[in-house]
């Protein structure tokens, strides 16, 4: 279940015109997910249950563990069918190619929130390629895409505690959507869905409910997304990375204001 009720709530609620009942409040679900690579623990992430296979696939793409779905021998729940454990098995040739990534990381992922450093940023850039030119999108269609994100969110209206990511193709049709307690998880799930369904080649734009941070730019770049639009301003490091990767980063406010911080040539 993605949403659950909590019987303990310690915040004092003051309601002037209506009575508030703490047992009627809904809270977004959060549980640990262990991702194992060839029987070895790679990372534990806190996420909202659901779409675990897509989550793990998108995570592996973002980390540089996989480049194609063909790099996986299998990906699925562990033998005990524990929904909080995903086992990923790589083809031997892929495992050999990324042994340095697997060896230097243990429970600390390259794309986890709050992990940064000069050497790490240099390592990450080696995995990324600049976005291609050619794709353009009309301003009014950008706002339509941000509106689609809001319309599809089911957890946020009930819990006020979720993030969402929606990916569009070159015709501005929805490829995938995901919602999660974590903004990184939401993007991993959305990318993973498009990745596993072999639709990622047509992906061009992602809309996020959260701000754009450097690790989200990294994930989007690994998925070869060219345009990122969020509902708040990106971080300075995200802008720096976006510029270096020839990406378009923008923030939309309402239905009329769009601030494009880099890659403005794609917005027409």
C-alpha cells in the first residue's frame, strides 16, 4: 500500500471553522528497499512501496550499472518474494565492464540525496554524454505538460507528502508517470518504466513536482532526456551540470510563468 493511516500524531492542530480528527489524516508510505546486484547488497533506499522493478531498473540506469535492458540476466523480487528486496543479475560481460562501479560502492549510491564531492562529480561526468540538439517545444505545450503532472497525482492530494515525475516523448505524449515519497525515487520509477518498456529512446522531456538537483540532472542525462521542468528553482550545481550537458532546465509557476535557466533555444 502506498498510503497508510497513522494512529499517533503529535502536532497540535488548531482549526477555526471545522473540527480536525487526527485519525482521519493519511500519510505517505515509506519502507526500505534493498537492491542487490548478483547477490551482493548495493544500496538501500527509503521509498513508497510499489513499482519496485521499475524503481530498481531506473536506479541501475542512473548509477551506470546498466545501459540497456539487455544488460540484465534477470531483475525481480528475491526468491522469498519479499517486496522490499529486488535482485538484479547482470550478464557477465556487463559485470566485467563496470566492476569498478560495483567495487567502490557499498550501500552508498552515486545518485543518492546529499552525497557530493569534487572527485565524485568528476567520476559522474565520465558516465554522462551531452544532450543532442534538434528537439524543440512550444511554450504553451510546456504548461500543458505541467498540468498533466498535477492531474495524475493521487497521493499528494491525500497526504501532501509525495513527489512525482512524468516523462513525455517527442510528440508530448505521456510515456510514464510515478509518485513517491522521495523525488529521486519518483524519477527512478518513471525512468525505469520507460526503460523496461523500451520507450526511453523516444523520451524528450520530464516534468517534476520537486526542485531540480544535481543528482536528478544526472539521472535525466543517463536517460538521455533533453528537457527538465520543475515547479521550483533548480540548485546552482544542477544548473552548472545542465549547462555542461547541453540540457534545458526550467521552472514553471502556474500556467503563465516559465523561467528557463539554461538551454533556452529548445523553448519556442
